DNA sequence: CTTGCACCTGTAGTTACTACAGAGAGTATA
DNA sequence: TATACTCTCTGTAGTAACTACAGGTGCAAG
């Protein structure tokens, strides 16, 4: 059983983030010492690891809640997990496409611009339409 | 001179967003009618168009503030505008790369998963590490 | 014993909006 | 003219996902 600071250290997360995840119900309320300090078990640490890893992979808190909901039922199926993940992958693919389109537009616009120390920029004209 | 609702309509923006942009100083305070209703000129509309277009292109409010700061000086140079834009393009390129990496990881992980109606998912195992 | 850090709580700030509530203004119809 | 309905006004609160503080205990070392 370790305290909050040690858990943050061990998982490479922010100490406040842990309290936040507890508050919004992603993490269970941990045990407490006699004086009220949080004490985390190995399982608590694994669960936080899961949360952090999912966040790194871009899952939203809502998606995470869904995943944890499945995991917590203890009889989730592959199909259920894959559904959430596939949806997430599609969202990411869409974001990538959007950003690429954005970048193409910006590339095109900035190609018009000499970048020299002269006034009146065609890029600004383009933005004003 | 048109009112806020008409301006929102004309620019395809939300009526509340206009007030917000005014509040944070992206838009100048417009004229007012005798009874206090905002009245927007053609120039106001052009400026809002500029703001909306930049936002569509993914510029942050801070970047926009910088661009508008240049535009407002009236003797900005191409070089200055290009610097902001180039930085923004680089940020987008980085985001695209990050998302692609994410997607590769997720694709790899979900390839492990049969997606069938069976319990215990290798995807979940992977997320728990 | 006291110094100093870790931890506790609640709350406010961040970004870029969006959505109210309650009141006054403007317009269309009866 | 009266009424109804829509628009606009203001300030404030909510959203996502944290992060950062303030003011107050607990704990371990010197």
C-alpha cells in the first residue's frame, strides 16, 4: 500500500490527476490510513495504469468509462471491446484526414507568400477572402 | 449596419460566439443603437470573417490574437505573417504524426482481438500491460 | 521539538465556446 | 391600441480534462 505521491511517481502521472480520476469515478475510492491519507493497492495501481494507457491512446474519458464498465462487469466479450476500439480508430482516422486537409490549405496559402520583409501579405488577403 | 443575429446568420457563426469574441477582444466593440443593440458595419463583418476563417484553419485564439495584432498595426510584413503560419503548419504536422502513431498502435492491438462473443480480450490484456 | 515536506480539502483557472435566466426592445397581427 | 412573439440585452454557469492554488493536518528527520 502506497500513498498518492508514490503512486503518481510510480505511474508517471500527476498527483492531482489521480484525485481527479477518483472524483469522476474512474478510480475506486482507495483505502485510507487512520489519519485519512489514501492508500493504494497493487490493483489500484494496475487500474490507474489502464486509465493512463487508454488516455495516451487518445480515448476520451467517456470512452474510458465505457471500457472500464465492460472490464468491471467481468464478463465482457472481445466483441464489445473491439466495438469501442474500432469506433475510436475511426474517429482518429477522421481527425487525421481533417488535419491533412487543413495542412494542404495552409501550405497552398503560404506558398503565395514571399515571406519577405514587405508589407501587404497575400496570405492575409486570402484569410480575408 | 446589421444586428447580431443577422451577423451570425451572414457569417454562419453562432450568435453567442460573436459576443464571446468581442469579450476577449478579438472583435472591436461595435456601435450601438439608441436602445443598446449592437450594430455591425461591413468592416466588422469582414473582421469576423477573418477570425472564423482562421479558426476553421485551426489557429488558436492566441495565434489569432497575434495575427490580428499584425493586421491591426497596418504595417505588418509578409515575413511576420508567414512566421506565425509556418509555426502553425508545423504544429499540425506534428499532430498528424502523433495521431498516425496512435492509430498504428491501436490497429496493431485490435488485430490481436478476434472480435467474437467470447470473454477475455487480448486488447484489454494489452491495455493492462 | 521544530522544521519541512507530503498529504488533506475545496475551489478556481485553463480553452473555446455554448447555454441558460430574466429583463427590455422591436415587430406583426387582432 | 393591445397583445403576442421574437430578438437582443446582461451576467453567469456549464462543457472536457485536467492543473494549480490556499489554508490546514500528518509524519519523519535532525
